[in-house]
C-alpha cells in the first residue's frame, strides 16, 4: 500500500519551493526572449495599457507549457544537488533507502505536472494562442508606416500596393517608391513612382498622408465613351512635391478570428482531429476532381456508373493506336505542326499542374501543421517527466547545489532539447522528414540519456565526478600533480635522520646505475613496447623508497628540508613502459600505424621526462643529505 512518509514530504517541500521559483524565472526568461523577437511590432505604435496588458497576459499563458519542463529540470537538479552537497543524501542512503525510492514523491509530482501541461495545452493554450495571433495581427496593422518592409510589395493599405527599395529608420523617409493604386477596374489603376517620400498618420487616425518627392504619376483616365473598342484617355504627370491622402483607420481594431481558422496551434485535440478530417476530405475531393479532369481530357473517358458497366467493358476493349506509325505517315509540315501543337499542349498543362500543385501543397502544409501540433501536445507534456529523470539523477551524482553548476547543466540540456525539437519541427513542416520522426527526434535522444543517468545514480556511479574526470584527463595528457608538503603543528616522533640519509645515498647510486643501463634518451624498443611487455620494477622500487623517506621527513621541524621535499617529482612508474595496461590494446594500437606512432613518440617523451625526474631526485637528495648532516652534527 502506498503510504506518504516524512521523507517524501521533506523532499516534496524542498522541490516545491524551488519549482515555484524556477518556474517564474523560466517564464520570465522565455517571455523576454519572445518579446525581443516581436519588439518591432510594439515600439512606437501608441498602444494603450489595456492592449499591452492583454498581450503580456496571453503571452504568459502561451509560454507556460514551455516553461514547465525547464522548471522541473532546474528544480530537481538543485534539490538533489543541495541534498548531496549537505550530505543529507548520503544519510538517506546509509539508512538503506535507495535513490529510486528517494525519487518517489517527485515522480508523482512530475506526472501530475505532465497531465496539467497536457490539459493546459489542450484547453487553455489554444484560446491564448488565438488571442495572441489576433493581437499580433491587429498591432502590426496599427501605424503601418512602421511596418513597411524593404524590397517587398506591402498590401496593408487598402486599395494600394506599396514597394519601398530602402527605408531610413532614423528619419522615417522612404526611398525608391513604387505605388500601385487600384480602384474599380484594372483599366483605371494608377502607377506612381517617386525618388523618396514619407508616410504619416493624420491626427484623427482616419487617413494616411503620403508625401512624395521627385516622381511621376501614370494613370488611365476612366473612359466616357461607350463600346468595347473605345479608347481610354491616358494621363502622365511629373511632380517635384506631391501629397496624397489615403483612407485608413489607424485606431486599434481587433482582427476577425475567422481569418485564423486554419491556425493549428489555436485548436484543441478534438478540433485538430476534426480539422484533419475536413482538410483531408476537401483536398481529396480537389485531387479527385483534378484526376477526373485529366482522365476526360487525355483519355476521353466518359463518366460511367454501375448501370453503364457494359459500356465500360466495350470502352476498355476499344481499338488501340500506334502513334509512331501514324506520325511517320504525315508530311513535314504536318509533323512540324503536330510537334508544335504537342509542345504547346505540354507547356500549357505544365503551367496548369504547377498552379494546381500550389493548391495541393498548401493543403499538405496545413495537414502537416495539424499533425505536428497534435503530436506536440503529447511530446511537450512527456518532456516534463523526461527532464525530471535527467535533472534529479544528475543532481544526485554531481552533488552541487545553488544556482551555479545546476544552471549550467540545465541550460546545456535545454539547448540540446531545443535544437533537436526545433530541427525536427522545421524538417517535418517542410516535408523533408515524416511528422512522427521529426517530433519524436528529441524524445528519442533524451529518453536513453534519462535512463542512463538514472541507472548511474541508482548505482552510485561516479561517472560525472569532476575530480575523477580531471584525473583521467591529466593521465591522458601526461600531466602530474605537484607536491605540497607543509610542516606539522604537532610532531609526535622525530624522523630517523641517519636511516633516511643512508637510503637517499643508496638511492642516488641506484639511480645512476639505472640511467647508465637503460639509456632513457634513446628510442624505446618497438617489440617490447607493443608486443613483449617487461615491467620496470626498479623504478617502482625507487619510487616506493622515495615516498617512504618523504613520509618520514615530513615530521621534521627544519624548514630547509620541508622546502626541498616539495622539489621531489611524482614519478609515473608505468608511463614509460607501455601505452595501455591491456596487451590487446597495445597490439591494436601498433597495427593502426598512425595511432601506434603517436603512442610510440609519447612513450619516448615519457622516457625523457623520467630521466629528467631522476636527475632532479639526485640533486634534491644531495641537498637533503647535506642538511641532514648539519642537523646531526649540531646535536
């Protein structure tokens, strides 16, 4: 039977406080990022506080599902990082409680948050998204002089298409202006060209004042004559300065929501399912219509029903034609005419098919967006659980609390998730990947990662121990730690100076003999390095004796000896003998010639370093023995 223990309440309380704080932090960061993307829509529009409050409210609701997973990741990482840093996690484990048992209360909380995220996306999120889209469109249409893009025809002004080559954001001037003004018919339109100009809103916000400099006005005057063949008067005007008043309502008006009916992000799960069915039915009917038209046009097949089955059989058994034999019977002029007619027919059909493909491609895009949004409601909610099983085990392994390392790790994990999810979304929306693969890419990568770190945390693995990785990197690069010998405040027993002095003198003799025999400056034997390994016990013995002497001399009060002890190098007793501990790894590295050459030269470097270390030991031994002699004689 599931029972709530005090440990569960304790951990849930720690997590709850952190989750509340990190959620608001993540929400604020995401809102600032979103606001920065659309700051040009808000600045200089004269929007009221009520409109701005609605914008921030709906933006906050829209970003809640994205902030929940990041908040769970950061809060769980800090929670177990604090427990590990304060040794509370060690005390819990010493009581016989496993790591997974410690996660139990937070797993329940994460599952509840997961369902809340799905509910929010399915019911609250669509409405907020719809309101956000309405506000964005409405705000972009207010004060259109700020929205005119460069190098693109802008149709935000009624009955006009405005093209601007360049725009000066400081002065508000427009350069390289081309305007198409449309009235009742195509013949009555006007074309205006100007070198520069400025667009401003009138005080009553009901009109736009367009001031143009150095331009021309081309216009077809409306004909007063009757008949299709009547000539239309034409007017051309060159001006140095001209002002045009355009009708435009500059007040803030909410856009009609009917224009956003195909917005997949503004639909719940049931609405998405209904939308997919209706879109599929619509574009399937379009496809069937195109297919029937092609059948009737190219194959001259009439529509038949069940009652006309006999006519269909006769049609299927009709006479076939050999086009090559018919073509060869034609004259040259007839052949040329037939080819030109066929080429013209093909070009016409290609143009028609390109036009129809725009309709079908638009339908495919809408269907993909609906499928993407349907899957996204589940994957984004599932991310809450995935991020918990990444954050909590990492916190238990790293054991660092606060806002330092947890924030760095959380940001790195979220960046990986964002890159995978955004890449999958864009590839699926562009029909380069399937929707299932694109939206399942991020969970497919993060679920194995969550399983791995959870397994390592449950086994008390040190895979993320910084000191351990530091030691591995130092070993791989051949770096060594330096000695740090300090004088002891309390010395129980003085060192045996005479015995240590004799050991150091004997060591010097052994080192000189070893250096003469092994010739460490020369290249090592390739066979012995990779295939016939021989351990170097002499260096191991010298290192052990040196450590014993150093350990004994640390009990001295003489500062000269303490200072000289720090000059002793830490010997690497195996680095100069073979690349790896395992024999088969040495053989493989030798077979792979570039790799073997690297390790061979690396070992030669270690042999030269060993020679330098041994000489340093001899010099230091001489200084220590000399100081020991002075101490002994002084007594």
